C-alpha cells in the first residue's frame, strides 16, 4: 500500500515480573540512529506507574480509533512514537484518521533512573502488553526501559512475540502539522477536577455532527450548540469521550484553542504526568491534510543547514529561535522560518507549558518526510514546466498568472493576505493551507 510503511522490530517489547516488581521494556525501530552502541534510551523506575499505565492504555485506544475510515482501513494497527530526552519521556500517537493527536509526557520528577541516550523510536503496543499494563495496581513498582533489552513479554505463563506492523505516512505529515497548530495556540481556560467532570457529564450523546462551543457561565463550563463571545469552537465533539477513562485521576485540565479555531487542545495534569489531546477542526479532517506546514517549506534550506540545526537541537534537546539567532548572528525572522521548517519535517515537537519546541527526531530519513507534501511537489512542477507568470511584484503586492487545465488562474499576494481564483481556494479560503498555485508564486518570488 502506498500510504503505509511496513517495518519489523528486531526484538519484542516485554514486561517481566520479578517477585513484587515488574520491568517494562519497549522495543524500538529506527531508520536512523545517533548511537548504535547504546542498548536503550532510558532505564529506571516510574513514580506513578498506575497513572502511566492508564495514560498509555488511553493513548493506545486513541491510536486504534478512527472517525472517518472504512472497516478495512481500521483493520491496520498502528504503534505510537516515544521520545527520550531532556530528562523526560514522551509517548505520542494519532487516531487512524489522524484527526486526533495525543501525547503522554512523563516529567523529570516522575522518573528515577538514567537516560543512557537521547532518541526517538516507535513503540509496540500489542494486546498482551495492554492487558499487562491494565493489571498494574496503584501500589506496584515497575521499571521502565525504552530500547532493546529483552526478547519477549513475560507475565506469569504468558509470552508475546513481536509482529510486523504498518506505520501510516499520514502520521509523519500529521506530526509536523500538529506542532504548528500547538505553537500558535494559547491557554484560555483552566478547570479543576470537579468542573472537568461536570463538563464531560454534560456532553451530548452519540455522534455530534454539528459544531459545539465550550462556554463558561459563572464558574460552570458547558458545551453549547450556540456560539457566544469568547466561545471555543469544537468540531466532532464526541471525540472527547476518549479522555473519559482518565478523568477520575486528574488534578486539573487546561484548554488551548488555536486562534483560528483550526484545532483545540485539552491537557490533563496528573502529578508528574501530563496528557495532551488535540482535535482537528472537524472529525473528517485529519491533521495530515491541513497544509499548515507548506508555508515553512517554500524557502529552500540547504542540507548543511538542516544537518547543523539537527545537531544543535539534538545537543540541547530543545530549540530556541532567539538563542540560535544570537549564537549564529542571523536574523530572528530567519530562525523563526527555520524553526517552522524543522517542525514541518518532524525534527521538533511543541510543549505548551514550556512555550517552546523540544527535539523529536522521527526515526525516518528526512528525504522520506520531505516527499510527503504533494501540493508542494505540484507547485514545483508548475514552476519547472513554465506555467507560472509573474505579472508584477514589489514589497507590498504581487500579481501572477498560473496556467491550469484549460484555464488561467489569477493570484494576488498582498501583505498578510493572498487570493487565487482556483476551486481549492474558493472552497477553503486558505484555512487548509495555500493552494499549489499560491505556493508556486511564493516560491518563485522567494528565490
């Protein structure tokens, strides 16, 4: 299948029970590896094993869910991604349709162990692993290892053998897009445990096809089908039910809407564990097709720059545009563009509480990731075939004409505004990223 990448783990994930302690080893897969001599990224105890187990089970349920795919497509199982770095562990994944993104962050105070190496890999969540996680009790201790350590899953008489799994390419695209939306989102609401549980109890039953809005009346948050001032728009509200198993364990919840309401992010806080949950604008729209990263791919960046920035972010396990601008004596605008491009190709994730990007090198080659944007490739083809004509261009306004199939499209680009006469732009008005015609014009005038 063209939309999946098939790979094998060299070993299996495992849960080994030794007396009163259980040791969890998460097998990894990577096309790239910073240090092949290190057997695992992290080894140590988890401070809240019961809560972490519940979060990982919820993450697995999100990965198995879909809100717009056929039963045949649903039959393909997917595995989340885990990142070890900056003294914390992050597990992230998408629903099958890539319209729901989730991430479990285990913070430094929630871990007692050693980070042997920083890195990102894929994690195997097979059913026996989920069953084993589900059996962990609140007073149990577990040891967590991310990497290659054991060859099977052992719990009493059970044993799990690793299987071949597919990774959808739309996940790689989605992981770039969702970071753009997260970096643009701002906190609007904080609800305590009781407020959060009341809010979810008032959620309408069944599949919600129309938009709903999160509003606050007095001290009470509620979902309403009627829009009002400062309301947060939510498409596909029923997807929030995936969070219900975690509500008994939370301390509080925060809501981060995107300024253009292209996504909403709901972050649950449970001691030293956070659960980040983002919804795309509609249940039928996945993050992978939104086109938010395309603006960051217009200006070409040399392989040398990408490699240097990759090493910089890897060494710091974070990416600060202002510090990079000072260190390299380049403009802040240039570094912001580079930040967007690094996020677009999967080198950066975004932490809402830290207000910054963290290093997350997807375990796939960069050229594979860069090939996943058909709109950009189509724009480049328009330029190569001479179908783009710049009629006029200055610092304030550019007008161009692009040859289409039996028609010529007119493109106007002004400060903070762009327009095209094609059907794509008429339908989405730029909310799902620029069309190929606008991309082609922007790429030409950027040269």
